[in-house]
C-alpha cells in the first residue's frame, strides 16, 4: 500500500484562500472626475448668464427704441 494519502477533490492552496467575513458591508463608492463635472457646470452657468444678459440688453434696447418712436411721433403731431 502507498504511504501517501490521495484526496479525490482538489484543495485550495493557502495563498488563494479568502476570508470573506472581513469584507466591509459599505456601499460601493463611485469615483468620478469631479474636476471635469465642475468645469462643465461652470461653462453651462456662464453661457446661461450670458444669454440672460443679452436678453436684458435686447429688452432695454427695444424699450429705448419704442420711447424714441413715441417721442418722434409726438413731435410730428405737435408740428402739424
């Protein structure tokens, strides 16, 4: 009889065994590139602010133009 005992199922090597009881139960952390997100948000905010400023400028110009038309119409009516 052989002096060595032969196992029928393969056994894991000690270097490859894992103790899953030590794994944390915390939620996974998703790493993102916040710098790119922040730069994008700043660019979007700047574009939005610029559009708002342009709209204010257009309204002001339209109001001034309307006032000028009224003034010219009043002067023409006064001359007749």
